C-alpha cells in the first residue's frame, strides 16, 4: 500500500489538525496519469499536492500581452508567487518581495556580454574595468599586431585636467611596465619641474637610463640642428632639416613662417653649407647663419635672374639671418655647436629633460621638434632597429598647437614603420590645439584615447565630439575621480571606465606632488 492510501479519511477531510490547508471535496480525486494536466506530477496529485505542493515551484501560466506588444510588469510569474512570511522563515519556497518594472537601460547590467572584460589579457596591465571589475590590458603594439587588428594607428592621446592622474597613468602603463618586456624602449620629453629636475628623473635613475638635460645657463647639453641624424626625408618626401629650419623661423616670429623668397634664400644657404663641409666636420647653426643672405649669381637655380631679383633674394636672406641670429644669441647654450655626446639612444629609457627651459618662447617646442627628428633618424640605423619604442610627449600642446604640428603629421607613418608609438599628453584639446589645424589631424588619427576628468562642460563635449563617444559620457567625464578615466580603443569599440591600479612601489615612483607635502627635513635648515 502506497503512502497516499495510508492517509486516513480524517487526515483528508480534517487536514487542519495536521497543519495543511483544507482540500475541497471536488479536488479529492487522485489523477496521476492525465496527459492533459499541467504542472509537475506533484501538482497533478491533489492529495499529495496538498501536502507537498509547498515544496514545488508554481505553475507557469500564460502571460497576458498588451495591445502594444509589451508585457504588463505586475502580471509576470515572479509577482504572483506566495509571500507567506512565516513559511519563508521555515525554509518553504516563498519570495519576500513583489517584482518591480524596469527599463532596458537599467537591465543592461544583467547582460553578461555587456559587462565582460573589454580587453583580452595580451599587452600591458593597465587597470581595472569599473563595471566588470576585470583586469584591463592595453598596449598599442600588441593591439596593432593582433589578428584581426584592434587598431590601425599606434598613436595614443591622454587628455585631462591637472591633478586628474594622467601623468601617473602614463608613467606606469607606457614607461615602467613596458620596460620589463623584451625589445622595448621608452623616450620621454619631460616637461614638469620637480625639485629642480624633470618629474621622470627618479624613474630614469631606477632604470639606469640616459638623462639628457637642457639648461639655459650653459650647464646642459648642446643639440645641433645640423646633426646628420636629422637628415633624410619625411613622409611627404621633403628634407627634414629644411622643413625644421623653416619651422625655426616660424617659432622665432610667433607663428609667422618664411615667405617664398625667404624659403629660397634659406635653401640656397643650406645647399652651399652642405657643399662647403662635405667630407669635413659636421656644420653647425652658426655656419648656416653666416651664409644667409650670400647670393651666388653662378648658382644654376639663379640662371637668368635679374639684378633686382638677386637683390630681393639677398634681402630675404638677411631677414632669415636676423631670425637665426636671435636664436643663437638667446638660445645659443642649447643650439650653438655640435651635438653633445650625452645625446644618445643607448639605454632602454631616455629622458629629454626640458623642465628647466622657459615656458614662453620657442625653446621648448624647438627642442621637442628637433629631438623627434633626431629620434626618427637614429632608429633608422641597423643597430637600433627591431626595438619598439614608446615616445612620451608631455605637454604635447607645445608641438601640436603650433608650427611643429606639420612636422608631426608628416612623420606619423614613418613612426609606425620604425616601431614608434607617440603618446601625446594634453590638458584641454579645445584650447591646446586649434580646430582644423595639423595638430587636430594628429589627434584624430590616434585610436587609443585615455580621457581623464575635464571639469568644464565645453572640454567634456569636445571629447565626445572628437572621439565619437556616447553623448551621455560628457557628464561622466566631468565627475571622474582621480585615477579614473574613459578608455576609447579603436573606431567601433564603446568607451569603458578604467580605474588605475598601482603597486606601492609604482605609487612611490610616479608621485609628482612631493614638493607640495611637508616633510621632517623641510624645516631642517630653519631650525
């Protein structure tokens, strides 16, 4: 005899004494093999169901669909389950709360595909995704060489307000961590002054790198504009040195570049100088200065020119001589002479320390532009090839917001072919780089963008427009916490919020605010 048959009639008709709900007479029929019955076998046996139905899941019923095609939220299965609090405390199946309606936007987090790790594990550890709490790996070379390619440009842009954490992130992800990989190198243009030297100086010493210091008082290195490493052609097929010499004139004259007469006079002097010093010592800026305005009527390119034309070329050359005379008199400690032996690329980390140069005037952009050309020429040599190099351009507005932007744009493709990744750090793109300028072309070409906090609405909107972000991201950019940023990688991938995670040693090495904190030794001399 089965357990159902062992139940007495009293137990069936008077179930309250056993603590079970009353079963009506009409339901006291045993139906266990009805193929048309709904629910589990427990639900289809009323007597046993009266006892065991507490342990069974509720029967799924058809949901009424509105004429609009939507489901009414309070008619779903989850909203009609038993809510007996006493049974729930005793372990019986009984939810405590009624379901609530939601929107598609609110329910996005339930989609595991949307909150999965945005990047793979290849590359350099770059932080933690705020949404999925998974590790983020980012490296322009890894992304470029992946199959299929994640990006088509190795250029990187880092934008954010002062104090938002972009310098610490750049030091960690694009300098310290890549240097432990094989065939990696970093070159830094160190602009921020930290206790009388560049902020990257502790890292340079830690990695036993080359610290190339530029000073106005004559204690720094000399960088010769005529250095042989700078010769060669850019991506437009133009002579790099001649392009740079034209840029020097523009920087000296506050953006007003030479006209066609002055450019011709400059080319004549440059060609004569290279002929005079062929198979001899390396010419210098002073040698070029002395030849500006000297017109040789026998020059083949001047055949048939009238005396008036030659006189005008002479005057144009004298105008250029005045520009280079100002350069030598004001910044001769940097540009007058042959390149110092300390200017080299022999270590995994090289720092061009320009922190002691004046913020105003052409000194900083001239050094940054000249060093970029020197780097391009140097890595062409066989002994320097095969190493992938991160080039960190701190305060990149000096080169992207002025005449040097043309040089940068012309050498982008050459940089990629030579294994260079240019990382540009700027504060506000809307003010640092004029709209429609060559510098904007460089920025728009970058396919890895790190956007740190931008307090001003116009700056946040600039990021949204320039990089094709979700319009709602403008508000997020304005309230990002220190060390947090939005990562935009590739043309089609959505932006994700990244939290920068550092070890204690990395925090110490990337600290840039030590001068603002009081220490025990700060008042030692006072005492």
